[in-house]
C-alpha cells in the first residue's frame, strides 16, 4: 500500500436551525462561513500522523447561532479569538509544510472542497491544499463497499464495526474518524477518482476530462450544508 502522507479535512461552518441566514436567505456555501478547518495528516493504512483544529472568525455573520454552537461545540468566545480566513489559511500552510509533489487531500463528499473554493474566492485566500488533487472519500468508500444509500461517515463507521470517537460535527474529531476508515478503502481506485485543481465552476466545467455540472455541485451543497443530514 502507498503510505505517503495525505491530508483529511473536515469543515464546520456557520449554520442556522431553519437553514436560513439572519437576513432570511437560504443557507448555501456562498453565505455560510467556515469556522473550523479540522485537519488530520495520515497514511492510507489509517496511521494518524498529526491532527489540528484551525478555528476561523466569521465576519459577515459574526455571531454564531445557538443551533451552530449546539451542533459543533464551537462557542462564540472561541471564534471571537480566532483569526480571519486569510490568516487561518497561512496557519494551515505553516503547519502542513511543503507537501510532496504527488500529495493529495481528502474529505467526505465534495462539500468541503466547494466551500473552500467559494469562500476563498471572496477573500482571495486559499490554503495551499487547493493546488493539489482532492479525493472524495465518500465516493471511494461507496465504490469499495457497494453501499449506495447510507453513506454518511457515521454509517461508514458502523458498517465496519467502529464507534464514533470524539464529537460528531467537530471538524478535527470528524477528520480523525475519517482516518480510521482509510484502511477499508480500495486504493487502486484512487487515480481515477481524483478531482484535479483548476475546476471552473461558473457553468459547470471541467477538470482532468471530468465534467462537473452545476446540478452535481448544488446537490453536494444540499446534502452537506451545515453537516446536518448525515
């Protein structure tokens, strides 16, 4: 098995119980703000090398909803003391160091990748991982196991007889739990399932020969916004 380090990322973001912002807009990855990058550096065999929570201070809706705090365990004082998104990205880069040329990063689904892209475009700031290929762990797990319906991270843990460790919907805990699922993936599928950087998203375009439609992106957002539907 290839045991070069890879990075597992799980985001948490501002969210509201009625799925509407204080301004009354439906919550999407364009108005939900990242409040945590949960990061776990690991090998494909499930060996955890390091993990870190990078909290982020929201600026458009700086006050967390009671629902968001209850869901994530992230409190108002925690985000008030956190850096803004550009500084958080610099901190992630410093922690990660210089990855090897064929480094990849992963998340459970496409929501995290799309949200980093959307929010990064607003601030003109991205963590360096966005320059590297992304692997949708949910997709490779589904291809490996044949599971098609119940494919949230919690179900995947249960499928392999594993209990959740830590707090669900806390980014760093969820990232570490995803690492525990890595040994069950068929890594021979990795190359064909990678999404390469540089996808144009205005009209659903193209990377590495793969077409990503607007409908696919919106579905990923609907399924994952606020992480309340797993």
